[in-house]
């Protein structure tokens, strides 16, 4: 937490160790809004102390639901105003011609994580129906904003996604 403390001190316009004056200009909001990730108790504590919200990535709505509940409960117990902003990330690709590439890309990207790599690669959204279903499921578990991250570096993926969600 040392780094989060240092950053938030600097963003408040206060001097930090080694500097007699502020190291960043005054921010209109007084700080930079932070989203904290992670599912452990320490991540929840950091979210409550430093964050404006929490973010989860690569997990299913069912996996995120208990963490979201813990974040919201801890937020309320700490007396924080309002509600934490909750974001999630889901990987996608659209088109039969790119499905295998998408899967292999995610397996390689997360290759050092063993079975977790297989879980993420297999869970990527690869059809219009799965994307629509995921959008609804993430909303149902309390996600305020879903980031759909393409696994294929082609602009056509964005056009295809727009056709599905709009």
C-alpha cells in the first residue's frame, strides 16, 4: 500500500518524501479516480481506502458476484458515500475465421498461469448470443460498466461488436 499512499498524497497536491513542494499540479477533482482490482481481502481494503471503485477481469459474472458483494458491503461498512463503481472486462472475438486465433492468443498471453489460461481462453465471448448474454449477466450481478476487449487486432472486430450491441 505504500505506493498507493504515495500516489494519492501527490495527487492531493501535497509534498511527498524527497520533495519540499507538490510534484503534480492541482487536480480539479482533488485526486485521480482509482479502480482497484483483485479478489483477496487486501484488494477489498485497498478499494475502500484508495479507490472510487473495483474492477474484475477475465472472470465470469458468477465468479465476480461474491467479490462485488464483498466490495459493496465493505464500502457501506466503511461509511463511504454512494456506491463503488464496478467494472468488469470480458474478452471477445467475432467470426468463425478468427475463433482459433482468438483462443490461441489468450492461451499464449496467459500461458504462465497454467489452468487459469485455459479458463480465460475458453470463456472468451465468440458469438453475438454469448456477448448479449454476458452483458445481461454482468449487469445482473452488479457490474456498472463492461469493457469488451477484442482478442483479434482487426478493426472489423469493433464493427462486428457494434452490430451486436447497438
